[in-house]
């Protein structure tokens, strides 16, 4: 069985950086954006739209209440259609992840991969950080024309993480970030992403 | 400042073993039972009684409601006396921990050390495991004459961990085992205590 590492992560905590560093150190595949591209191809939806669905960005109609109360609501063509799109994106996401896991050792960031790939017994990592540290990281990574105040950044971080939690809970029935769903949880406020990646690589190389 | 590592742990998860292994690898002090001995000396209470207080074993009168509602309850000499003992144990525990932290690098298991020593900026580890794995570990460690069934062990584990959670919450106001209180949370069901200790030692040696 291939070695699969899944990384769940709070927005602003450095989870992607950890994934990239680990894949460099271990010399294995790293999947993040590629998943979206592949889903877009298969569902024939635009990449940006798939991205919106899996990240639940602002302004996107949220399907949780529809999904949960399917037999109670009075359906309109619109909600049915949206629901179908969301479901097909999730289904294709699961297919894509399984194919990736069967191809080779790999690291997968986000996408409920810890849950979808559980039969592959992945090493499930969750990366988080204190709020101040997340704000700091967002500032360092911000585009030049993005000029958010700390308060705005805090709101943005809370919102994105709330959506990630909802998405994860909707599709897995489990609580996002709850330690029982992971093998290792790393707070990148005190332990740097670099040293965490090196310690993990060291550990995995001994296995 | 000395390097302090605190280890919070679910009963049955191997937290003590992790502490011991780390202290062997890093060559630093390891405190566990020594804390109880020192508190007993200072409070002039029996070690076994101090142990009961800090572990909230079965049959021990639990002070949380008293502490919380101090000015509402009708006091009896008994509860006043108990409360005083509990408080002095906690106070001495804090003193002992601070002295240990100031003496040398050290690893401290349990005792709300992550909270009490926060000004020392400890590396705060929390060790946990799936229930089946905790039951398995308890069986391996059981005394020869202890013959508990899985159901009995499960109950024992839940009870002890519930008490640890209450104790931690009472003295720190924080949720025991909540990832935000720790730098690293390790699930010893998938990652062995040995490899976790080695990875951590490797990381700390690079610092």
C-alpha cells in the first residue's frame, strides 16, 4: 500500500507549506490545486467554480441546509441544480483522491482526504495556529495590492475556517480539527513549519 | 531559560512512556512521582492522599462545586477543611513545578504544568489515543492480579480521563486536551511512542 499523508489545516497556519516541504524531503507527490483541475475536467465545471464549491467562498450559496433537510423543503429548480453540482463535485473529488492514492506515495492537502482515504490508512495531520500567528502569516503571504487591517484579516480567517469546518462536517459527519480524527496535530505558532516537516520526514524515513 | 517540556496525557495513551523516552534521549530531568513526594513533604499530607487529590480517584470528595460556589454554600467544618487541603496541594504543586523549571531542563508529566509554567514557554505536548488502543495498552501494563474485562477497562479509562479533564478545567479555566492549549498533539494509536519520542528529540536537538 502506498504511503499517504493527509493534511487538514486552518487557514493561515502553514498547512500547505508543510505539505510542500514534506513532499520535497520525502520525494513524493504533492496534490493540492491539481485536484481541483482534475475535478473541473471531469464535472465540466469551471475551475474557479469548483474552487468556490470546495472552499465555500463568500457569496456562494451554501448547500448544507438543503442537504440536511432534503425531504422537508419545497424544491425549486435552482436548488436542485445546485445540489446536484455540489454532490457531483464531492463524488469526483473522492474518485480523484482514490486514484491519486493508488498511483503512488503522496501528500494531500485538505479535501476531507483523511476521511475519504481512510481505507488507505493515511497518516492524518492537522495543522493549526494561534490567531495572532495566523494573522502574521497571512500578512507575510498577502498580495501587494491586498491591504487588510488586522481586524479584517481576523474576520477573513474566522470565516474561511468556519466554512472549512462546515464542509468537513457535512461530508464526513465528524468535527473538523477534533484531535480524534487525526494522528498528529501541530500548532505552528511555537513549532515552525520547517522543523515540523524535518521531524516528520525523519520519523517517516525510519519506518 | 531552561527548556521545559510538559506532557498532558489521556490515561492509557503512553504519555509517561513518552516522557521517559524523551528524557533518556535528551538527557534531561523527568518529573512525575517526584512532584507528589515533594508536595507531600511540604503539606505534611500523606503521599497517597496527595496522589488521590491530584488524580481525583474514586471515592474522593470532589471540590469543584465547593470551589465554584464558595460564597453560596452553607459551610461545614468538613468542607472548609477539605477545600483548604486541596488548595494547599495545588499551591505547593505550583511552587514545586516552578522550582523544578528553574533548576534545569526538564520534562514534566501532567499536573497542569503547561498552564502553571506558561511564563517559561514550555513545549506543550498532549498525548492521546483511540479507545481500543488505550484498552490494549492498559492490558499490557496491568498488574498480574488485575483482571479487568474490556468493558471494565473502558469504564476505568473514561472515569480517570473525566477526572483529569475536570481537574485541569477547575485549575486552569481551560479545556483539557483542547488543541489550542498545546503545541503538539500526538495520537499514539498510529504513531508509536518510540518513534514519536525519536522525532521530537531529533527536532529539539536541531534547535
